[in-house]
């Protein structure tokens, strides 16, 4: 069986470091917002070439707090791709703003800059580009649009740790870069975790206040805040994994290369462009017989996933919030299939997947 993901095998190379770190953490007696969180914030900011990082409880919280910090007027509009994971849209709705969906480029799966301006109104305040599957959006064009219309940019980089456009890292193009450190991510914790990066000290301090009940000084609350603090123990684990992030990304890129070179043309493979450095959190293909292909691979002992089976506009939770049809997003969600590409997979595993897939008809 070639598994899609196995978190034990993924983390096995780090077990001894995890155990030693956990023992030090346990003995320290300091479990919330301590030295490990501060150190991780500094190290991740440095990795991203950002000035500041604020550790948070999840990637969803990261987007919410970034949007909340701007104090936008209720029901202001935020541009977001129509094929994103639901969290991107939930964050907008949860802070009292209105999601305005824009179709993706069907080749890159990221928001299509050519379609953004048609959706901008006098109520639009921000763009939330999502670097889906580990590919950076066309940020140079998005920045031009944002500047022209005086819009804020909050990047959803939950799947794109280390991805780049023209050697500039995701998360550093806009006012904020929001990250998830969910266990399956290229930089994954051993539980829920998230963070925001930015280049402005005042913005970073506002997020630190929001994450801690709206308080800078214990028991003195300046604003309505959240309880969204990165756990000290998860920060310690993330510090270990961060040292290996480039190795993880390079391994996944090498596995992706096998797919690119080996899969037949019956499969629609991800778009590649030398301007973009992709890190392949997910390697997806598209096929008109997606469900049959998935079942065929299961029969041949290859596990796959679908990211994602239902377009956001068709989710029950979005009824009354999103009332349009989005045919490009729906086509992607109907045909996409995610293939094994974990850090624990070997080149031999992927060659075997390629061989099995090429016999599908």
C-alpha cells in the first residue's frame, strides 16, 4: 500500500529531537507564550525574510486576526478565489465582512488577476490571494491592482511555506502573510498552529494584543480580542521542523519532477513556470474520470485525496452568503485528484504510482 499521508512516518526522522525538546519544555514549567514561541517567531520571520512573526492557534485565526486588525466597516468586501479551501472564506465571514469570489486561472488554480477588477466596488477593502497547493499567486499583478484601488492584501499562505515568485517568498507581498502549521503542511506542527508575518512593528503588536484577549498587560484589556496563542510545545516542535523545511520542500519538488516526467498526457498536470518556485504541499492532477481514477488507484493499493470535492459556492454553510455559480471552480473541484507526495515517500514509491496511473483507461 502506498499511503497518501502517514504522520508518524512523516515525523519519524524528528522523534528524538521532539522527545528531548519536550522533556526540556516539561521541566521548564512555562507552557504559554514563553521562550519557545518567541524563538520560533524570530526564526520563522528570518526564514521568510520578514521583520515580524506572531504565533497563533491556527491558520484560520491568522486570517481572521489580520482582517480584524484593519477595523474595516462591517460588510465591507474582500476579494477571494472561488476554489479556495473553506477556511479562507470563513475567516472573512467570521469578522463581519463579505466574501466576493473571483474565478481562478484553470492552469495555476490560483486567483486570476485578469478577473479581479471586474469584481471591485466602492465597498471593496482587501484582496485575499490564496497560494493554493504550494504555488505562489501572480503577486506582481495583484499588487498593481491593490495599489490602483487602494486595497489591503492579506495573503493566505497556509499551503505555501517557502514558495516564491521571482525569489520573493509568499507572505511577504502584502500587509500580512497568514500561515497554517497544521500537521500535514510542509512545515507542520503536531497539532493545530498558525502564524502571521508582516513588516510593520505596529501591525505585529496589534496582532499580539488581539491574540491575547485584547490585552498587552495582564488583566487590562484594550480591545475585544481572542484566545489564539501558539502553544509553547508546538512552537518547540516547529523550531525543529523549520531547520529541515528546505530539505522537505526540495524532496517534494524532486517527487513532483517524477510525476511531471512520467505521467502520460491523459492527466492534466500542474502548471510550471520558471518565475515560480513551487513547494508542492499538494501535487494534483485533473482527469474527466476523476472518481473512476481514484477508485482504480485504490484497487491498486494507492491512496489519494481530493482537495476539494465541493466548491465553496456549493457548500451548505455558504447558502445565502454566496449566491453565484462559479463554473471554473466547479470544474476544478469535479476533476482534481491529489497524489501521494509526502516527505516520507521514496522515489520508488512515486515511480510505482506513475506506472499504475499510466495503465488507467
